[in-house]
């Protein structure tokens, strides 16, 4: 592909990504993979260059652009060498017309600006994220893994955390294939640490998804006790089984819940659980480094629905806890309503619960919990709090 053809390919992809964001379709990574699967003539350099163009345009525009051309022109007008590639030649974009300004630059959509926590460094939300790993204590130690990953560095305060450069192909490494490490952002590892689980406990990961945090809890439990991974989406839970087998975490139990009737499926556990983790569905504002087009999907109406769903999940999670048990609430979101506000509302609705300090060498106190941000902590953005049921 010529440099100009790469620009046009990026425009075509951006058109598809914009439409998908508007209509609730597949994520950008999925669309990019499909695009190149159908165009096998594109070499590795072409794919890398087109992908870089696409993500440069996505990261630059806080608001969803009207078209892929507008998104790409916004980038090009800030890079004089790129404007010449809009030359109208074969497979190239048409020349930029006088007065074509492209999409506006910005980090956060205007409607969302005042809803983020006041400690969020907004420009850092769109930096490129490294590849963070968690060493699986069921099979290995950091000392044993280090020789196999010489490019890895430690993560301060996380004894099992390792960090690799952005884009490192970790899934091609023997350490990953053998289940010695799992890809997991440092923030997610901190949340697992905040749960304070011990071997022999009864633990429920209530919004387990594909089980990343479940596996971290399994390692902390040393494979002993009862660990239930629950979710309402079968396809997500199905992804946990091969991951657990690779990690030797076969003691994990999975529980598929019926959406809107979750309490019925959990009833047998009421009053018996030591720790419940609620890693709730959220806006994902803390993960824009990895999914920058998520800004184009989020609306006020969707945020309202998420806040209501988070409160509903917390309400049916609470009866699971034994007296003295801990409910850890977490979101990879940085809006006040999904974090501090959600915990304050829970405590107002439920007597006999208190928020307790979380003693971790990371984050900043925020209401009753901790706030992690990319700019301050070098991780994805998270809010999490630990709520204790009175004994």
C-alpha cells in the first residue's frame, strides 16, 4: 500500500468505527481485525501504519466525528507532511478543500467534563497503556518468571505485578501459554488486593465476566476455599473455563445468573460469604487508554442506566455477606456518580454497613473509597471501596 492508500484505508475504517459506536456495534479492534482479514494483500507494515492512523484519529477527537474523513483531516492538519497524502491519486483520499477543518480535538466530551472526579488528569486518560501482567502464584513466582520475560519491569507495591512495553506480544510467550502469567492491568490487581481474601474463605466474584479478577482471587486463596464466579452472560463465563485450566485454578465454580432475577440464583449463599467483589458494569471512562472510541459510545442516557444497574447489583449483593463480611465495590469509571456517589447512596439505603479504609500504597482517598487514575498511578482509572457488614 502507498502512504496515501494507508490514509484512505484509515478513513474507511474510521467510517465503520463511527457507525458502530453510534449504533452499538463491534469495538474498533474487532472491526480492524475483520478489515485486514478481508485484505490479506496488506503487509504487516501496512496494517501497523493504518492502525496507528486510526487510533491517532480516535484519541484526538473527544466527540464522535461526523465522518472518517473529518476525523483523519483533523490529524492531518496538525501534521503538514500528512496533508500532501490527500492527493486524489488511485486509492488515495481526495485533496483537502479550502475551509475543511476536520474534527475538533479534545480529551473528554463536553457533556461529561463536569461529571468526572475532580482529581482526574484528563490528558492522561488517552496515553498509550503498557502491558501489565500478574504472576500466577498457583504455578510460579516472579523470580521464576523473570528470566523468561527479560523486558519486564516490576510494578511498585505489587509483588506479583510485571510491566512490559505497550504492544508487547505476551500471548506468544511460553510464560503466558503455560499459565505462569495473566495479562491484568495494575489497577485490577490492586482491586483484587483490596478484597483481602485468604485461603479457606468463601468468596463470590459477582460480575465475573471472563474472570480476570476471579483468577487473581484464586491465586490469593492458594486454591483453597470456595470461589464462585457469577455472571448473567454465558459467553463471558465460558471464557473463564480455559483460562482457569491454564492457571491450575480448577477449584473455581461458575454460576450463570438470570438477568433481573439474580437474587433467586444466589439465595443459597445468603449470609454465608466472607467477601463479595462487585466489579460493576460501568462507563469505562477509566479505560480510555485501551478503548478510546468508548468516548464516542457513552451518552447521558447510557450513564443513567449504568448508575441504576450498579445500585441494583449492590442491593442484591448485600444479603450474601456473613456478619463481618466485606463487600468490595469497584468500577473502571471516573465519574462521581459511579464511584463516590454510588457508595454514599448504598450506605444511605442499608443500615448496618460501614465503609472502612483501604490500606494500599496507591491511589488517593476519594469519599469512602480510593481513586486510581492513569496520570497519578500509571494504571487504568478505577474507583473502589470496601464496605463491611456489621457483625
